[in-house]
C-alpha cells in the first residue's frame, strides 16, 4: 500500500449538491478510516472561516492508502461528489509521507 492525494475542486455554485451528497461521501471516507487507510480528509472553506456558510467550499483533500495509483483514481471517480457534479476536477497523485512518522 502507498499513499495518494485526492484533490477535488468544486464546481461553481455546487454547495447545494455538496450538502445532498455529503452523507454518502462521508460514509466512503469513514470506510477508509475504519480500514486504517485514511491519513486526513476535509474541505477547503471558500472563505477564511471554518464554517463558511453560504460562501461554501472550493474543494476537498483526501490523503489515504491505496494499492496503486489506478486504485486511488478508481476510488475517486466513484465518489458521490464526482457523480453528483460537486467536483468539476479531481487530481490524484502519489504522496510520500515524511512527518509525522
């Protein structure tokens, strides 16, 4: 297993779609956590506030373990935020964790 970064960029005006898809999205991330594969995950608030309200979010970051780049890409493509159109772009890259060790 290796680490990969999944970076999703929100489509404009996608906050309502995000809120609808959020429970299913979190369920998948919690499955990674329960399997001991999740390093971190969370959204990017669109403004400098942990609760951005109607300003919404500009995207999300997930760092997790997968067997391969292809496995990470397949997992990302099946995410409810991708399927429902919350993310307009998703980038998956290998990641080398240095700290904390």
